[in-house]
């Protein structure tokens, strides 16, 4: 007997893909992720930790020696087929392959599916959820504060009022903070270069692995 059309549509709305290693059993516990390597001089002021919701401007390349420990479990949560989002997604996928990260992907197909897609990503039990795509910012603002144990990293955008579990890697040409605030006057889709998007994922993950969360990492 064929399943109801509504059920078929629901299954199609959130696409779950496997990438990187993608073969581990996430139902099994594993060691808490830890940084392999150390942050370089200039990533933060060594005299004090950044305050919640603050913005830091690390020295370029000060994050390059930090790598995730083995079996790092990451979900890439994304929506949209615009060029900036595609460049961000490619940067995350390349990083995962280079770092041997266990990466899985959840694609939100339409606006009605944004919140369910975030829920799906959390239910998978990742160490980190990486968000790419401006349309996910407002849904994340609703969901993330109610799930403080789950770490999120937003690349190429930021939340207006992030909780301590939401970190962002951003720059002046990509500073979208939600529909209520509108698009930044400095927004520039051409600023989403492969190099800058690669820096965003690496700098953001380096911060999260070092427990520098709930902040904005400014890459200008």
C-alpha cells in the first residue's frame, strides 16, 4: 500500500545527507571533543576571555593550528541555493574532508521546514551544528535559546542576541542578523569568497573547541 501523500511530502521536506566520513554510529557515546593544537597569538586578548555577545577580531591565520579531535560529529544545516550559501556549504564540506570530520547534512527545503530541520539536526546528536544560509537566522533565534546544551556555529551571518551556545563567524559584507533588522547596508554577496568562507569555518570551529562560544568572530 502506498504511504499517504502528506507523509511522502514530510519526508521529502528535510533532506538528510551524509558527507565526509559519515559512517560512524552516532548513537554510541564518545569522548568530548577537544582541540588538537593551540590558538596562535592574536586570536584573543590573553588577559581576559571575551564577554558573552562580544565581538573579537582575531589576527588572520591565528586559528590555523587548531584541529578537531578524532570522531568530531558535525551537522551542516543549510537552506538556499544562492551563490553565497553554496560557497559556504562548499567551504564546510572541504574543511570536513580535510580534517576527517564525521559530517552529515540537513537541508531545509522550504520556509515551513526551517524549525523542523533544526530539530532534526539536534536529534542526530552532533557535537556541533553549523548553519549556512540567511533564512535560518530567525528560526535559530527561536530554537537555540531553548537548547543550551547544543553548540551552534553560524557562518556568514549572526544572531542579533546570541546565547552562550551560538557562535558566529562573520564579516562586514555578510552581517545579516535577521529579518527584523533587515539586510546590512554593507552586505556584499561578492565578499563570500572561497577563502573567506574557509576562514569562517576554521576560525569558528577553533573558537568552539576552545570554549570561546556565544561571541562573534569578525574576519575583516
